[in-house]
């Protein structure tokens, strides 16, 4: 008889469900390819789990009190940075983004591991807060989750969560102000400390010219100003840059974009759906960051407790700000998982759609075609005899499949430069797309249309565009066919 899962197993399974896409998103920014991103995310997640366990357990010196630590997602993101540092030290730096490698060997990176009083102010301020308060601040400001989702995740009253967030912002400012005064600083910086506190408290206060000039020259005081000024919309940037470090702004942009897609899914939520504190644990992992094949081989948690096959409050749709990034509600379950690899588990280089066209700090995407089937016959079986000249080549890759669903990626290479794009194809066996990343979609019967996102519309001549999706299937899952790009037929790559 197999061992029953422990409460810790269930908690860690939920942790994975909530946080994996965030970890993979940042790991993708930090690496030079999707396979390396998945491996970095895997190792970092295992490290973060160990740190979380140590924080829960504490030590004999602080018995009865949980160790001060960051909330889940920023804890795991800092584990990505720590793991990347280890790669650089161990001779695996060639797998990392070149700009990250330069940063890791700079004084800026040293601040995150140096003496506590010299670490970034946002990092210190967030760590000094109660973990539940810090989690509320991070989920709302950096992850850009709707208040209904934040309330559900943290078990808060949806009607009171906005007011509580305002209080938490004030607590964060207070912690940052105290840490700023405790920081060793030059005499000139010390002389401006009180003025900086006063100016940043009021949205109507003007910044004196001499303080403005000082902030333009002093990185530490400018960092303090960003943390202390709660108005003006700069708090998310201060948190992301101060806690994550390199790539913080790009990560923040990704999360903002995911929130915009989520909120723009276009279907209003039923008004009578009650909050469900556990619903997020069953959500499909959102956006271009779901790598189902990786999850099968990776899950370093008690995956047998993962509540696959349910969406909790199943009546809710994307329009309610639910904890995912869908374009439509998928009508299938995630793949079941039965094994639990060790913390040092490695991941095979499965094809991935981790947002290669979604990098804010890099050049245009250049995914490799991976093979597919296509046709020029619309609405019927593929026609291998079609010989009309094609303006594009398409690769349709089945990444993973489970009893009632599958994950696939589409890569299209275009002969001509594009200012915008629309890719269409047909399914033969009644497959229904439920979720898509790096594109939005609509489906009419067997015909699916994917349109470019705001950030990947332009494609150079002989360049490629790529997107991924989740879909349901029943009985048979024949490959997609009859691909077109902006109305022009595509051939098999």
C-alpha cells in the first residue's frame, strides 16, 4: 500500500502549482535557450523548496519563531539568481544570458549577497514584514493579480483586501524608511534623509532642486525614494528591481502583460460565483510558461496531491481575474503525475514555449522549426499534392499529450517581413483549444485563428514567429493541418 501524502506534500504541491510559471518566466530571461531555462528553473525551485522548509522549521536559536524570509514567489525568484550564480562559478555560464553574466560579476550583484545593511532597500523592507503582508504586496504589485485572485490565494475577505493592501503599502514604506536610516551613508545623504521622507509622503509635495540633483547622482538615495514614494505607480518597479535584481523590469513587464491578457480574455464572470480559497490550486499553469512535458519529469513535490482535473470554482471564467492566463477556459485536466524526483532532478531538453518571443530585454525571437503537417485543402484531410508556392513554412510540434488534453507549439517562418500576423489552421478530430500564449485565439468549429500579441507583431523577412497552446481531444488526436499566414498557404517545414 503506498504511503499517504503528508500535509507538507500537499502544501508543496500547491506551492508548485502557484509558483512554477513565475520561476520559469524569470529563468527564461536568465538563460540562452528554453532547455537551459527549464533546467535552471528546476534547480532553483528545488533550492527554494529547501529554503522554504528551513524557514518553516527554524533553528534551535529561534525556537517558536519562524525564520524571517521572503514570501513564496520572491523567495523562488531569488533562488533562480542564486542558482545562476552557481552555474557561472561552476563553468556553466555559457548557458546564461551574456548580460546576466556581466551583472553576476559586478558590484551590483554583490549587493544582494553582501552585508545585510548594504543590500537593496526593497529587499530588506520586504523581508522585515510579516510573510502574509509581504505576500499580499508582492502578488498585487509585482504579479499584478486581480484583487479577487489575491484574496482567494491568501484566504482574505475580497471586500476588505483593497483596504488591507493600502495598509500593507504603508507598512512596507515604514520598514524601508527605518532601514534607510539604519544604512551607513555619506554625510550629504544623511542630511537629505528627513527631507526625502517628507517629500515622498505627499503626492502634492514638490521636490526641491537640490534634492533632485542629489537623487540624480546618488543611486542609494534614488532607490530609497522609489521605495518611500507610494504614489505615482513606481512601487512595482522598486520591488521587482530591488528584490530580483537583474532582469527585474523585464520580469515585471511579463507579469503585467500576462495580467492584461487575462483581463482582456473577453468573457465576464458570473456575478454569483463565491470566493473559493483553494481554487487556485487546481488552475492550469498560465501563459507561455506551462511546459507539461517538463512537469511530468520534474515535479519535485508531492505531485500525487496536485488537484488536477478541476478548476475549483468551475463556473468562473477568465473575465473574473482567475489565477491563470487563459484566453478561454480549458475543458480538460492537466496531465496526471505519479513520481516525485529529487531536488537535483535534471530535465531533458524538451521543446518548450516558454515565451521565446516574449523577452523584453532581448532581440526578436528566432525559434527553430520542429516539424509538422500542413495542407492547402481547407476543411478536409491534408493534401500532400498541393504545389502552390508558399509564403511561409510551418512547424507543428506536439509537446505532450495526456488522456484528454495536449500541449503543442506552432513555429512559422515567413519569407517576407510582417508588421502583424494571423495564423489559421484546422483540426480533424474535434480538438478544442482552451488556452494560448504569445497570441490570442478564436475557434469556429474545426478552424482556429491565432493573432499576434502586441509585443510580437513585427517579424523580419526570413524570421520566425512562435506560440503555444493547450487543447482538448477525444478518441483521436491527428496533427493540425491547412495552415495559413495572413491568408497565404503555408507548407510543411
